[in-house]
C-alpha cells in the first residue's frame, strides 16, 4: 500500500527524520540514536517515508543508507502554492475593505 505524503509528514517524528536525512544520508541505527523510541519504532517511520518516496535507499556493503528525495516534496509545494494564492486573494480583499472603512471614517 502506498502511503500518502501528507499523512507521512503529519507526524513530528517523521518530519524530524526528514530533517536529519536532508542534512546527510543516514542508516536506521544512526537515525534511531536521535530519538527516545526503539530502533523498530524508528524503522516503522522510515518505512512510511520510503513508501511515499520521501526517502530513497542506498545499500553500501551491509549497511542501508537513507537519502532525502526532494522531488517528492513538490506535491506538497503545489498544494501549499494553491493555498497561498487563496490567502493572498483574501488578504487583498480584506485590505480593500479596510481602506474603504478608513476612507469613510476620515470623511466624517
């Protein structure tokens, strides 16, 4: 089952994992050292991030390194851009209302 990227980044532990891996590729053991949970718990988070392709695996010898995949964050960026446009439009409309109210107030 493919994980939803928005569900994946909703969890603060997974966002912390992404931040760590964005700085440098890391093994599951190295990641687990940054959290108070078990290695198995961290591995479950890694699995979810890998399923939605936010993390890519690279096997080096016996170790697996996880790398951040910034291309997948474009889905989030597109969604946020739509919201940003809506909010900018609403703020512009609010500015117009406030300017009109101010001008009516100054006319009195």
